[in-house]
C-alpha cells in the first residue's frame, strides 16, 4: 500500500475526519501542517493548484476535500476520473 501525504490545518473539521478515517483504515500518511512546515505546504499547494484543505497526495495525483472513496482509490491504486493529476 502506498503512503499518502496529507495537507491539513488544525482548525479544519474535514481534516480531522480524514485523519480519523485514514487511521481506521490503517493507511500510512505523513501530515503536513502549514503552521509547522510552511515550505512543504506551499510546495503541495503549487503542485495541486488548490488552496483548500484537506489535500491528499500520492505521487502526482491528489484528492481535494474529505472524499473517502476517492482517497481509498488513490491510495490503493484504483483509477478514477475524479482524481486530479498535476
């Protein structure tokens, strides 16, 4: 299974839901918080072209928002037309 990188903020309720869901599923992830790692957060936002959170990245593909089915497809390698690539 592929490790994901997630861009979150401490006050975002959807970010909390995403992390709880990923923990329940047993997915490995690295959390990037703009307050703690501004440089990496800016890199990820440039990569996606989006400013909202949460953002879940695997390689060049990402999902914006708390969208469990799409994140699962992204992590487990299933293709979907809704996953963005930049």
